[in-house]
C-alpha cells in the first residue's frame, strides 16, 4: 500500500524515511572525515571532492525533507503502539520532532555557510550554489558554521536515541514497531489515539532554541571578519591614510578565492609636484581572511602567521605618466625578501589622494606552499589589490 493507515506506514513514507536516513548517516561520515583529515598538498583534491559530495547530499536531504513534510501533512499518522506508556511515548514523539527540525536546520545552515563564504568545493548540479539574499560575509559564515556544528551534534545524539529505541522495540518488546517502518506491516490498535502533540512539540522547540541560541552566542565570533578595514587615522611622513582595502586573490583547484588583511598601516611621503616619494606598508598577516581556506592560508605551509606575524613592503614611488605611477621596492614575507613592483593610479584633488593599485606575486618566490609543487591544487600567482584614500597632513 502506498499511503499510510492508522496502523502502518505506506510505501512512500517508508521510502522517504530510509532514503533520508541513509543520506544523513552518509553525510555525517563525510563531514567528520573532512573535519579530521589533515590539510596538505596530498589531501586537498580529496577534500574538495569530499566536501562537494557532503554539500550536495545536504541540499538533497533538504529537498527530500520538504517533500516528506508535504506528504506527511496529507497522510494519517500511525498510532503509537503503547499509548499507556506516557513517558516513553512523549520521549519518542519529542525525538521525532527534533529529527524533523534537524533535517531542515542542518542542511540549511550548511547552505548558508557555503553561500556566505568564498572558497572551493562547489555544490554539484543540479542544485544552486548560493541562496538568494545571503551576502559574502566571513562573520555570517562563521555563525552558520557554528549552527551547523551544534545542530549536527543534536542530530547525532537524537539518532542514537532513536536507534536505541528501535532496538528496544525489536529485541526487548518484540512489538513490531520496526517492522511497521521496515516492511509496512499492520501493527497496533487502530482505535488508539495520539497524545496531545503540543507538549512534545514544545519540548523539541526548547531543544532547538537552546542549540541554536548557544551556537549564536557561546560560539559566536567575537571579531570583525570583514577583509575591508577602516584604518585608524594617524599622522604619517606626509599623508594621513583615512581608509583602505588590501585584498589578495588566489586560485584553489581552478576556483578564484578572494580575501584580505583587516589590519595594516601605510606610511606615505609623496610630492605631487615631482611625482616622487616613498612608501612603507606594514601588514598584520594574522588578520588575513581567505574564505573557507583561511586556516590553511595561515598555516606553516603558506603565511605561517605564528612565526611571521608581519609582512613589510618598502618602495620608491615614481610617476610614469599622468595618474600612472609605480612603486618599486621589496616585500618581506615569511622571512623572504623579494623585489616587487606595484603599479597604481593616483589621483590628487584638493589635498585628497585616491590610490588604486595592483601587483602579481609568485608564491614560489617566498617558498610558500612547497607541498603543492604544481598548480593542480593551488595556483602559483597571487593577485594583490590595494585601494586607499589619504589626505595631506597639515
């Protein structure tokens, strides 16, 4: 029988149950495997496939959950086998409501995290990459990640309780509860009634309020993760930097990933009459954010922020033609000093200078990513973009 009755689950309900159960268990395994797999040149391609599979299965679960709820609304709900066991029935009903919410909260928080961050491991066709109205925001991605992790713990604990209950019914009670969902057998007294579901629904709601509330407060990010920084106004050799943005773009498994440094300072001495000057920029490498690969970028394989918390660029400014300028100097990064040329446009109007410049670095010059000897995982080139506004000191 395709539809439900008061004493059995129909074929459609059973297919939804077991399909979602298998996908959820597989996704938990993939998520844990990805979390505890070391990040290195040997594992990055594997992790990309693993996380793409994890994300795609999650969206698939969310889609099936919507269809399951629509189907469940149209069907009678089989009655409990032991309505006289009020505590047991209450716990079972609460667990079901928690599980129903989990198959929405868990994949949806993961999808929000994917949409908010910049990184690799795309969701596979035919599902969309990003949710509408979700901005690219590191802080939002972190909050979604916290909800995702905590809801995963809630889901795992509830699944364990659910399986334990099924085992009790099958081995100790031998009452046919599992057979009703597995084979669709007619089990139970069709004249029995359901207990008031509002109590168990409220209990499940309390569980999720505490879970999501804890994820958003106890584990909430306490720092500004935006790559664009508002630099403190301070006196320099000739110009006061008002605000600016220092960003980098890399290629990770064929995908462009953009991030930036939230903390850096520039000392600029420039004479508009001669078109010459000097610049010194000190960058706090610990302030780097680079989407989903931030931790990997900060590791000893790349920026090694623990041993090298600062990077310094020093150069001579020279006007080429009109607004076109260049700053030729050296960049000291991870203990290596390399010649670097920064080309930029400089417009000075009424004592306010606007700068837009770029440079291209090669990570091999700084012996970064030695474990990635080719560009199959991480590209060699690093595009640097700088934007700033400065005013002439008085």
